[in-house]
């Protein structure tokens, strides 16, 4: 039986514990999406995590439209990230970059973006966060078949940039309603070509991206995040069990470093008691380390490890006000609450000032 405090091998990385820091957008980069010195301080403070997964990081200008979130498509961004990875490594930590394309959740109000792209011509519900305030999402155009190789190359180039910046590996963001998730799910993927239809076709773009990234930096430095968590950002799937089990099988054959699955609690407290969790089915077909995420505390996380349902747990919001989270868990100390008003603000308050 393993503990949250036991080491674990993740491809090329030997993590000293199984308490990972989940990716969390914090909005402290520049207007041009360049990481800033305060970000190096922030991530360095949290280096005792078994592994840090960065906030979602844009792979291209056109696929990135979140105010003050970082990118990794140009040399200035790479240099900014190098300061972050050096701070983490100097503190004894390990860090993966999460690679992100927002798909239909981008907005033309951001300079140089143009019309959003997605699996199909659909529109996200709600409002986009822009530098000009909240604006309605725009209808995306379906990504043309001939454009897909260039998109795959953008992910691979971003992974190469991440290694140049000193990251230990990357995580492909295929969750939470963003572009790759828009291809995966039946409600947002209405294509009739080789990237649409049944689950085997809808996972094709994820396979293309994962293979390209693995060819660039190695499968043992490549991870993926999926979210079989019901409707999110207006997309859903009519058979999530078949979809995500098929995806997990495919990723297992590629030998990636680990798979992270974000799935909510199914104890009835969040209104999702009408369906069973998908992660156990994915666990049965994925041979590598499986990491679970979504509102865990130390006791629930350990219970999941005890039951053999996962190999590690990623914690998000607890790390915001508790950079020493593994030590606090080990000593059973109370956790500091975070100030939600500072989650996406621009300064050090609520970020590095604790």
C-alpha cells in the first residue's frame, strides 16, 4: 500500500511524493504572454510538490486568448519560462509545462487572433474574458482538414520550446472544454471526415498531437490531461465511458509518462450522482501512472491510493495559499484559506505574499 508521501517514477522524472500541484491559471504574465519574475517566485515557493504542472500555456497566438496568461511560442516567452524552471530546480523541484489551445474559447478582440477555430462551427455559451472586459463568444469555424498538420506542429514546437526553457516535460491539455476536448466530445464535434464520428475518429487529433510531442521530446517526458466530468464550457459527450476508455487505451499504447484525469466527486453532493465515474474504467486500460484531480483533500487522496484507484493526486486551490502543502499534509496542519479576489489579479498579493 502506497502513501501520498512515497516517491513515484513518471517517465524520466523521479517524484519524491505523490502530492502534485495541478495546473491553475493565475494571470501574472505580461500583456504579450511573457512569464514574469513574480511567476518564478510563485513556482519556486511550491517546489516541494512531487511535480508541478504549470498553468495552461498557449502554444500559438491564434489559439491563446486569456488575459495575462503565459505562452510558449516565441523566444521571449522561452526566456521568461527559463527563469521559472531555474527557480523550481534550484529549490529541488520538478515541473511540467501544460500546453494549451483554447479553440472556440478564443476571441477576435485579442490582437492577431481572427475568428476562433474548433472541431466544428459551434459557439460556446457565456462570455469570454478579454482585455476589454467580458464579451459574448463568437461562432468558431471548423478547422479545415488541411490545417490539422500545422496545429499538430504547433504542439510539437511548443514542447520543444518547453525543453529549451528547462522544463522536465510537458502535459498536453485535452480537457476542460478547450480545443482538443472540443474534438473529443460528440456535442462539439460534428465532423464527417476522419476526425469525426465515433470515438476512434474523435480521438485521432489527440493521438496525432501526442505522437508528435513524444517524437519531439520523448514519450517519457509527455503527459496528457483528460476530463470525463460531464458538461463543461458547453460541451458534453453522449457516451463518455466509450470515449474516454478508447482515449486511455490509445495513450497507454504510446507509453506516456502519466495520465491525469479531472473528474468530480460522485457522492451526490454536486448533482452528478446519476452517473458513475469514468476514471476507474480508464484505470483498467491505462498501464502507466494515473493521477486523479478535483477537490481532493489529504484524507480523500490517501483513500484513493489505498483503494488502488490512482497512483498520485493533483491538488489545485490548496496550493494557492499553502505553498508548503506536502509538509502541511504530513504534519496534519490546518490549511490557510485563499482569497478568491486575488486568484486572477495582477500583483503579488495572494500570489507570493503569504
